[in-house]
C-alpha cells in the first residue's frame, strides 16, 4: 500500500493523512466526516481534481477498538472504502510523510501540546490542516503554512472546505509546503 501512495503523490491523487493513534481525542471521526463532505463538495461543484484519498496512520489492525470499528463502519456506510486507507501504527512515519500531500492534525479539546508530527510534516514541505487549539496554533501560520479550523463538530465544514481548497489549487499547496519548510528548518 505504501508503494502505491509513493507513486500517486504527484501524479494520480491527493493524499490527506492523519497520523496518530486511533482515538476519539485525535479526531479521526471528524476528519472522515470532513473528508466525506469534501468529496461531496467537489462532486457537487463539478471540480476537476485528481481523486482524493484519506490515510489514517495509527490503526491497531490486531485489536480494533470500538472507536476504530465505528470509523470503518462510517467508511463502509458512505461507500468510500476505495478512498480511505487504514495503516497500522508505526514509529517510523517518514515513509508516509514522503508519500502524502497534506497532513491533517485534527486533535480535539485542548489540541496537541507541541505536535512533533506537525513539525516533521512541515519539514517534508507538507501544508498542515490543523485544529485551532493547543500547540498547533503556535506552529501553523494560518493561511501561510496551512489552515486552522475549530475543534469539534463546528470544524467539520471548515476542514472540508480547506481540503477542497488545497486539492483544487496545486500552486497554493506547493507554496504553503515551501513556506512550511522555511518555517521549521
């Protein structure tokens, strides 16, 4: 699966990724709702964009929690199994960062204290779509290195719009990525 993502990064699709242990506090459920809404928006507006994919790195394939089962059921109910990919948890996220286009940092409540993965993604020249909470607000410059959205259900539509915005504007995504790298180097 990783090999496919590496091939598709620049040519066939846009990959939006959440990388963290699967738990309600990390907001994967809200990300998937926003991703589904983004798919609907792009179809409704008849936008010409390569296929978008959601990648969730942090799954526990062996011991799927009740929450992860909820996520997988949502994906099946919305019939987006071909667009959403669950990847087992790993300590080595670099290969995944090298094969995606945008990091989604969707931690809820107080957000991330520091958000090392956000810094790592920015070093890979990836724009970040993050919740306007916690340390993410200190790292991501809204509108320059990514976009911030409200935590909770209020953020779903904002995140969906930002997904569509980056998927439809390659130049903006690339420019943000370069600014990300400049900010963290």
